[in-house]
């Protein structure tokens, strides 16, 4: 029982329910969007909400607190950042990218 409760708390605070995804990292968007196939302003938004919105895509990312982007490829260049500090509109305990920086997640097995 303790293991189950711990697991659920970890998933809640990470914001990603599925273990099929891992966080790639915080990425700068220098020359346009790096995930270009689908986009939305989600209310509420969190990595979990964005993952559901992007079902079927290889990558998803959260940006500027409320934005969600999906894609099967990542646009180049990929430059990491430490500025993904904006809170998510769906869960203020989580961060959802920032201004011109996106938290990117990738599906396993692809």
C-alpha cells in the first residue's frame, strides 16, 4: 500500500501520468516552434493535460504556462535552457516552460 501511495504522489507531482514518456528537457525556441504539428492553449494545462491532448504524437511540450505543442519530429537547433520556470495553469505546483522555452517530453519506444 505504501508503494502505491508513493507512486501516485510521484505521478501527481511530475504531472505526467504515463510511464511511456520521459522529459527531454527545457529547450529554447530560437528560430520558430520546435514542435509544429498540433498546438493549443489548454485550460487547465499541465504536462499531463498536454500529453492527453497530444495522444499519438512522439513528442509533446508545454510552454508559457498554458500552451501545448505536439509533433513527431523536433525542429532544429535543439539548445537546452534552465528557464522553464513558469507555473502551469492547471497545477501551480508544476512548471510549464516559459517565454520562448518549452518543456519537451518524448514517448518511449520510438
